[in-house]
C-alpha cells in the first residue's frame, strides 16, 4: 500500500473523488467541506454552510456539481466552479449519513437516521421516492452502477436491496417528482396511481427486493460489486460479509474476520480482485475475494478510520480518519519488467508476457493470478522482476 497524499484536518466523515481532475472532497465533523488537489497537496476551496458535521459528499460525473448531507438534516447541491451552494433539499427528519448522484438519471440518493432512504430529482429539486422498511438508523445507501437497484445498510442489523425500476419507468413517462406533498416535496413515488398526491410512505416505485440478514450487530456499510452480482457489508460485529444475488434470491457467501473493532466502511476495488475495508480498530485491510483472507493490513497509531472511496477510473483510494485523510494506491502503475538484448519481459493484466524485438511478436508466457506457494499476489502484478540469461541463446 502506497500513500500518495495525506491531509491533516478535523475528523473526516466523507470522501469523494472527482471523475477526471486530481481532486478529492473531504467532509468534516466540524461542518467544513474541503476541496483538495491530491497531486499538488493543496486545499483548493472550502465550503462551510452546513450547521454541524457533514457526513456525506459526492461529485457529479459530468456537471460541475457536488452534493453534501449533514447533521442539520439538509442536503446541499453546490457548483464548485461558482463556489457556492445552488439550493438545499429538505425533508429528512434526522442526521443524513450519505448522499450520492446517480450516474445516468438526475437523481440523488440519501440515507438518514430518520430510518428512511430518499431519492431526489436534483433538476426539479423534489423528493421523488421515500424508501421505508429499516427500523433503525440507515448508515448508507448507494445506487447500483448499472442496474435499477439501491443497496442500504442499517443499525437494524440488515442490508436491503431495493428495486427502483418502477421509479425509472415513471421518470421515462415524464412525471418524476411532481406531486404536491408537504412543503412542496414529492412524497414516496410522487404521484399516486391516479396521478394525485399519494401517501408519503405508500409508494411502490421503489420496493424491497432482498433483505440480507446475518450480522449480529448494526451494519455500517454495504456496497455493490461493479460488475458481478455481489454485495459486501461491514458491521459493528467486526466482520465483513459477502453476499450473492440472482433474479429471485440473495444469500450469504462467506464471512471475513480479522478486524478488532467496528467495521466502518467496505468496498470492492473497481479494478482488482480484492475487497478493501477500514475500521475503528485504526486499520485498513485488503482481502482476497476468492480466498477470503487478509492480504495486507495498514495501521495508524491513533486514528480510527471512518470512510473509504475508490476513484472511478484511476488506481486510487481515499480513507477518512480522526486526523484527516489518506489518498493511496495498492499497486504501482508501471509494470515489473526485465530487458535482454532481444526480448522484453513484462507483466500485463496478471500475465507474464514476452515481447521479441526482431519478430515484433508479443506473447503471454504464464498467468500470475496465484503464487506457487498457494498464496495470493494481491490480485495484482509483482513489484519487480529479474531475468537470468545464462545458458539461453539471445
């Protein structure tokens, strides 16, 4: 694990990478939001309109926007070019834990201690669905990368997967968030079956698809796999659970043990076959998905870890802790290689490959997915390589 950038601040509760620029947002327990350049190691801007801790932040993929949610029960949408808050979304009745933009639709999903998840249309500035069913604080909620699903984790010891296809279909029909609920906010699902104001908690636009039970204490985090039908969750019972889904059911695959205190956040690495988690035991752990064992542990002396985020395209992760934030990577971008007079040996996509200069030929030699000793290679490429040319014609 290589630390790329470390920023010291008040406790960091939320982090988010900009999709294209070398920027990262950090939201702090003191109510500040910092916009940082992790290549230059500098603070670009600060935003401080929330009253109380800010626990969730996220960048929009295309627009110069980011969203934040805090203990003041407010969701704020900001334009970082204009350096100002554009508008505030209100409706939650308790602390807001996480906020996230949808990758395609003009939606934001938020999770709150009021035991609900809300989906908002940020263009119309209305709540278009309220997801109810959890009976304790909802610690996180996020959209699936491609499917009409939302995953949530709660201190009621469950993970829930929600089907939002009805909400998408209603949006296609052109009626998102048009109901006249209290304060002008759309209720659960906006319009009812007849187009009138529906009961705020009676929507069928977003329904529970699966309830995942197995943790013995409150669940702090749950994440979808970027491509496979998998969910990973971490909880106050100090374990990480791996779940699999199909069209009709979901079930527990395995339990990963090793953390010595509450697991704060856990996610699948977007490019590598590993799970990354952090904990109040002051550590970050990297786990092999196949063997479900710890590959690497990174510890701090005095700081509990609270949040993790992965860059959507680059080999970078960010972790927020009591004393600030780390931006780090698990492997180098430059591959291991060795050069001879006629060949280049190098590692690409977990294969040792050979390039012959004279024949202009590039061929794979052997897979490096597992070491000979039976251990893993972090699901990644080796760090270095040496080549012995003795008794070999060049």
